[in-house]
C-alpha cells in the first residue's frame, strides 16, 4: 500500500488515519485511540465488513457516509472508503523512553542527528516501526518533527512509533550508553561495515543529517562507526534509505541468533 493510501491528516483539530491497512492496524493495536470510524456507504466488500465488525465489537462509533463527506473531511486523497478519527499519540519524553527501556529486551532505538527533510523523518518512522524499534530520537532544534507531511509519509507509523524530542542529543546518547545500549553511528568513511558489528545487544543507530552527516560531538560519542558497502558511483545514500538498510541489518542479525 502506498503512503497516500495509509496516511493521516490533521484538520480542524481532528486527526484522521485513512486507508484499509492503516485503519485496521489501529483497530488491532490501539483500539482505545480510535474515536470514530467512517466507511463509504457504497463499500460492502469483505475487507470493509471485517473492519466494521471489529470496530463495532470494540464499541467504536461507526458511520456510513457519502463521497462528499469524505472529500470535505479528508480532501482529495486515496482513502479507500475507510477513515478513522483518532486521539493523537502522546509524545514521549526522555523519562518515558528510559522507563520503556527497563522492560525491553535488547531494545533498538533510532536517533536522527539533525535530519531536516520531513519526508526522510516520515520514512524513518515507518521503517523503524516495521523493524520493531522502541522509539525514534530527534533533537529539539534544527530538525524535522511531526507535521502533516511527516504523518502522510509515515503511512500510519506516526500512530505507533514514539518520537522523542530531546534538548541535547549527545547527552541522551551518553545516558543510553549508561543504560547498557551500544551506540553505532552511520558514516560513509567508517572502516567497518554494518555486517561486521554485533547488533544483537541493545542498540542505538545514529543517522546524520542530509549532506552534513554526523556532527563531530555525536560521532565522538558513538561506540562504533559503520558504513554500508557501495558498489556504484554515488557518494552516499539518502538518509532514510541508509537507515532502513541498517535497521534491517539489525533484524537480520537478531533473527539468525
């Protein structure tokens, strides 16, 4: 499913998730946050009926509405005749993150060191969710944060992947090291490849900003620096693509173990 069919939109202080897969995932994983379900009055196929049955079973208000109502609320998007009004995911603080670490086994955290493109942030949230990350960290200043564009690209992952905004990323990374997580930074000039570093223990992956890469203090804080093998002529990969490849290297190593 493409991003446009699973994204959400904030309008008039109402937050919406739309698309068959995104709404179904919310009903299964976070039913308490679904305030109302709207279904196209002309859709009556098995997938829509399953979503409607699940929502009614959970006590969620369900409305059948016409195409004009969808257009008014969501605009011109591929909603697939399914939309849910939801309570926004509460942002995590540093305290929330470290509290969650206490109950996690080999936690995986993705940290973005000044990534400013909202499309990259949205893609990173989506892949972090797919790879079972505990949270995504971003600095408070000079970095992308949640916005309608980020939420759209995240394709529903903004509803399930906690985004932690921190005042001082380096300080937070040092605290994570004290909590027995290994901090690994992505650097195109690193001596080691990602496959040569053990990611089976608690891990923080740190990605640098578009173009600039990791800041010097961030680089110095990392326990390891790794690179992705590149056989072509391009100098570097898009940050969200590189993040996805590194996250799946973690998944690969842990699945083998």
